[in-house]
């Protein structure tokens, strides 16, 4: 009996923790609705565990009827999986089309984000390759790899600086953050206003 009371108090503590997480969520966060749904479902499941089970017959508990599930809520995934975003909407649902379009829109946004990350990574690798090949052709790279930084001449430091400035990363190094192309357009716009 003591074991059941410990389990009961642990479940109550879990509900309080989840409710605190739910109130702490920020509405402007991109994954707000997803996290909110996850937490609400978990609270619902824990509260269901807290309810005393009645109607035992011969040591077996009676299963709850399917009508007991709240209307409009999706049932939890089989096996206790916590990925409700991958659950397909029911074709019988009146909001099937809206749910499908919303899911496709979310998938499209995820693909756009992935493409942006890949483009940034490509720019970084392109910049590192350009800097490395320029430093290798000027003979500075072997010295840098050996760790002889104190023995570099002024010309070699100039070669390092030129390699960095000629790379696509120069805008980020100088604080522009856009690869170096945005500063010229802003300067031309300011010159046009001054005339």
C-alpha cells in the first residue's frame, strides 16, 4: 500500500511539474504549439493514471469505453511514442484538409530551414577551402600547421589577411554578416541620397 501512495505522490508531483512547464512556455516561440500539445497530452495521461480504477471484476480491470476519449483530441501514438507531429490526421475528420495543409506547410518550412543551413555550411566550407588554398600557394599554411606563428614575417601575415579578406567569410569577419556584398549597396544608396 505504501508503494501505491509513493507512486501516487510521484504522479501528482509530475503533474505539477508539467503544469509549471506549460505556464512557462513562451507563446512567440516557433515550437510553442507543438510543445504545448505534448505537455497537455502528457498531463492528460498522468491524470488518467491518478484516477482510481473502479469496476474490477475477478481481479481484472474493466477497460474504458472509446467514448470516454475527449472529442477533437488525437489519441496517443501506439507504444507511447512522443512524436504526435508525425501522426496523420484522420480522413474522417472535418478539419482533415486544414490539418493536411498545415502539416505540408510545416514540412515546407522545415525544408527551407534545412536548405538555409546547407547554404550557410556550403559558404563556410567554400571560404575555408579558398583560404586554405591561398595560404598553401603562398607557403604560409605549412608554417601554420607546424605551429610556428611567432616566426611569421610581415609578408606572411599580409598573405593571411588577404586570404581572409578575399574569402566569402570576409563579411562575417568584418561584422557585415552577409558575406560582404551588402555594404557596397548601402554605400551606393547613401551616395545617391547625398546628391
